[in-house]
C-alpha cells in the first residue's frame, strides 16, 4: 500500500507538504470525482471484505469503487499517512420511507481536526447528498457547496446533517419538478451521528448484514454514482441519471435514460471507468 499509488488513482498531483485544510479539500474532491460510490460486488457474486488491504487492492489497483465502509476507510488510511488528526465515526442514515433514522449504525464517516477546528469528511454517501468539501462541525451554520446548502444541527451530543434541496428541471417532462417534501421547505435529512470514536471492527456485522439482508436498499438495487465537476452521475439498476447542479438559479438539470443490459456494461466503462471481472446482474 503506497500513498503515491493512491494519489495516482485519484489523479492528485498537487503539493501536499502540510496536513492543512486546502490539501484535505483537494484530496476529497479528487477522491469523489474518480472513485465511484458503488455496491456492484454484491450484484456480481463477489464478497466485500473489510480489511484495508482488500479495499486498497480493489479500489486503487483494480480501479473499482466501493460503499462507505470501503471508500471512507481507504480515505482514513490516506489521511493518516499524510499526518492528519482523523477519526472514524458511525452514523444512522435517514430513511425517508420510514420517516426516521435507521435504528442501527449504518454509515461510516470521518472527523478531521485541522488547526483546532473539526471537520466532517465523507467520501462515501454517493448520489446528490455527497458533500464536495469538508464540512466544518458547527451547529446551525449554512455551508453552501456545489450540491446545495449543507447544515449541521446539534442536540445533546447528537449531530444531525441536512441539506437544502433545489428544484429539478427534467426536460422530457417539460416542466419543473419540485422536491418531494415541499412541506419541509425542501430540507432533506441525511443522517445523525455522535462524536464517539469508532474502529473498522465496529462495522463488521453491518458489512455482513448489508450483503445478505434482502430488505436493505443496497441489496435490492445495484448502485454506482460518481461526482463530476458540475454535478453527479448515478446508475441505479438500468436507469442512468445525470444531474447538473444549479443549471439555472436554484434549479438542477436532470436527464434520465433507461439502458439495456449491454448499455449498462458500456456505461460503467465509459462514464465510471469501471470494468467488472464478473457478470453484473442489475
């Protein structure tokens, strides 16, 4: 495992002598624009291992992506190598269908302290709720980024992350589509977490559960998403969605394409730079 090989994987070739915020931001941006959030292994009959060497070989050497347990664990290792004060945290994702947060911890994210200030760094949420830059850990402050406005709210030691959604313009519909929760003022809850330090071993049961439980979304759907310089690409099953953020003031442009089995494989290669060793069953 070699930090220069990781830098090659994420196309990062800037100076990085100091473990500063500027370098942290650049690494996160390169990471999310080159390493997809994806769960394709479980839809190819491949087991997902949690040890760092397996994750490194998969993402860096085989040019694959991964879900939060993999891609954030890899980022944790890289930031440690660079001298950052970084900790693993665990979060409970918000589940809109249930109108509440997951009962069990189901997301891995990172806390990084730079010059006394704490930041949340997460390269593994995927889709349109993926942060583009580190978020300062401060309650009630709007933090605008390309994907939208993120905000933490803290209550009695529990931190809540939410995002203000923009409206969507979907050309084939010929009209504007409002976010799905107008009564909530277009605010989408993302997850909640505490600052209790975690270890990768704390997620081993989750790693097994997500691969075998028929009820969870990652088991039900094959997902691959990648951040771009202007938005996000997402392939879910046979549906490719391309979002361009802030296409016009306060509105994202959304293009949706239905693919055939053959087009899925080609799209993974052309759009996400992923070539699978085993047959994908979307």
